[in-house]
C-alpha cells in the first residue's frame, strides 16, 4: 500500500510508534533547551485567544520583539489586532512565510508551556506558535551565517475565525512575493499540504408565530421546520467529501419557556468541502429541500454571508513545481513525502491566498490536539521540521533566482 492510500490514522500511529523508538535513545532530549524552545516558551505563555484584544495586543508586542533583530517591521492595525509584517531590510525577498498568532484556546484553559519527555504542551503550541518560532529560528541562522534572509514573514491575528480582517492585507502583501510557505502543523514529519477544504457559513432564518402551547391549533411552528432541516442536513454527511453537517439553533431563548411555541428560529451552519462542485451541490440541494417544507404561516430564508468564507483550494501548476523541490529536499533528508488530501484538511490562509500566489502549507510543527486544551508538539520532529524548512528555503531561493516568474 502506498503512503498516499494508507488511511491517515494508520500513517500517524506508525509515525508515533517510530518516534517513541527513536526518541528513547536520542541524546538531545536530556540536556537544556535549545534557543527555539526558549522562544517557543515565551510565545506559548503569552495568551492570544482570537478576539481577546488586550491579550492579542500584548502578544503582538512579544512577536515584534522576537523578529526585530532581523527584519524591518510594519504593523497594520485591524479591529481584531495588528497584522505583523516582517521584511528583510533593504532587499526584496522572494518567499513569504505565513503564520498566525491567534489561538482557539487561551493559556488560562490549556495551560502554559510544559515539557514531558518528547512532548511539549501548551496553548496553541502547534497551531501555530511553533511555526512562528521556526520562522524566527531560520532568520537567526541566516544572520549568524552573514547571509541575506530570502523571506519575509506575515503573522495575522484572526486566522482561527477565517482571517476576516487580515485577508485583504495578506493578499496585498503577498503580491510582492513569488511563493508562500504556510507554517500550519501536520501529523508526521513527511506531511505537507497543497490543497484544503473550503468553508462556507450559512444561516437559515425561520419565521413562524409565537403562541401559547395551549393554543397549539393556531401554531405556525418554526421549530418544527428547524427540526426537519436539522435531520435532513445531518443525513447529507459524507466523510469522503467531508461535509460538516452540524447546525446550531440560535437563539436558545426557548430554555425554560415550556408554555410557549417559539416563533423565530435561526439555524447557523457551515459546510466544508474539498471542491467547488461539492460546495455548490450542497447549496442547490439545501435550497431545494427548504422549498419543500410546507408549514402554514412559516417562512424560511437561506442566507450566505460574504465575510469569513473560503473557497476550496486546488493546486496550480506553478505550485507543483515548488512541490517537487520540497519532495526532493525531503527525500534528501530520508523523509518520505506525504501530501495530505484536500478533504482531510480544513481551511487556512492557503485558501485566502488562492489566485494570489503559489503556496505550500503544512510546513510547521508536528503536533496533535490543535484547538483543544491538551495540544502538544513532537519535540524531536520540531528539530527535523526546522532543518527541513531551512533546506527548503535555501533550495527555493536558489531555484527562484534562476526561474523566471
Ligand atoms: Zn492554524
């Protein structure tokens, strides 16, 4: 069975099995923390939950301090916190490293930086404080070797909610680069991401009539229509195309009101697919289904908001050229390249960069439990992945200077 067709869970457990064996006798695990872990500790311990503006602002200051010795820093304020843009002084760089500093879970819930053998735990450590630390480690190394840094870094504050504020800034900055390397985490050393699912949010507004339950003969029951939609949408779930079919009922004003039939119900949902066709197919099915619901006095409306949406990503030809370089670099380091299929991965800033410039994603840490309170990274793999990113950046900066754009 080829790596490409092995189920993802089998690939990951095989990786972890080998990882335990190799980490057991690895001498680097015993001693003090290398500089990258020191930086990572500071980053992880600075809480930066999306939307927590005071924390986000504090985290932005910490990140600027980390990158200041190597870059000219420009800051773009947004209502969700500043976008931090680092460019090598006085020179054009071809590569843009893309990272985000917001996390789903704050330090108060996931805890701070904590090492346990080969595992390092902490809020947002894989997604993606480790990616930020990796970019800083690379810049540091170029400076030590007295070489020009071939990349800029952009770090956004709102990726976890679809980069609604930073996406236009990201796209504008990206236009002056030729290739993006996105530092999202993966599950094994060989994994990387070329395409991702798109995510479309939608609402269904249902208006009926609020009445006393004792007058049920009068009711135009919005909740009954909502129930029909929830059941029908849940049946559309298809793991091969990875539809997300959970719907949230809003408002929950019914709780405790046992003697009333709610007249207005809003359902919020999202659909995640690996292709534009599946996405459009879902909505034409949903429109059709809604039109078949006939409850007297109840009206239904499907609303798809414009902000916070992302289209599925398909891999362009130019990106494939860079992918081949990545595969060569991996093979050269004894790592088997393993491109993650689109339907296995949710949206990221890769989606936001579609049609702007070619990009490779999943170049950050090897980590588990993203968006949970028990998130951790593989410490040994962090060293391997940083080395890989270093080799890749070196190779690409040479290739890019010989390739015409
Ligand atoms: Zn992320």
